[in-house]
């Protein structure tokens, strides 16, 4: 994969194999900006979205383009993008040299921002036994656990996106919701 092209090598290159182009417009932004999905498909970050590719004869399919955050648009090799498949949550994690990282749901194409405390920013990612393992700046390995109520002793920050929804019952009324406050808790 190049930044704007995809190629596949068919057969043995020393014995009549050939190099075929799959796309001249979509490519992979960096050498680690891809991962395998649960069905063996390749999921990758291109300059304009997250794509999947099934089989050597496939065409890149958009997973999430319209929802791609501005900070991931136009990424390239110097940005050190790394991706890893998460079997538990059925999606991929996109880690970059930026302060925020992203989880992409393969079910909905939704993109969810993730942030890490200082020293806990991932510098290497790997999937082992269905769990995502993060090698962090502070030299420790970390993973995600649904059951925990804190993050290394610190409260976890969460957010919820709501909408769209109607403010009024009729079609000819206007209204604006200026603020919704949500309190989330692991306890009951």
C-alpha cells in the first residue's frame, strides 16, 4: 500500500507472478496504519477515511468517511498511525502521534475519541488473545477492562452524544436544546 494506491502481488514474483493495482485513489497512510478484522479483512486508515478490504480481488469499501475527524484527515507516514482490531468491542483502535486517539465501530462506522493521561499514551499496540494490549510511554503495558470503575486509580471521564431528536411535537415549531447534563456511574 502507498498513501494513495493499493497493489496486490499474485503468485511467486520469481516465477511469473504479477503485481496488480486494486486502487489508484485509496491507499494506506502508514506502514502500521492497518490491521486484520475478525473475518480476515484488512481495515486501514486512508487519507480520507477508514476502509476495509476483503480478499485479493476486493475493492476498498468505506467503513467511516463522513465521520472522520479533521485531525485524522490527510495523515501520513510521519504521523506514526497504528491500528489494532478489538474483538471484544468489534472495532479498531486508531492511535497516532496526536493527543487524541480513536475507536472505530465496525458495526456502525461511528468514531469515538479516546484520551490518555500523561505518560499513558500508547506508543505500541498489539492484539493478543482477543485483548488489545497497549505499550505506553511510561514503559507499562495496559489493556481495556469493562469491569473496572477507574483508570489506574483515577476516575474515568465519559461522554454521550444524543440526537437528533425533535424538540416539539409539530413540524412548524423551532427550538434549541442549549444544554443536557449527564451523570454516569459504574455503581447503582
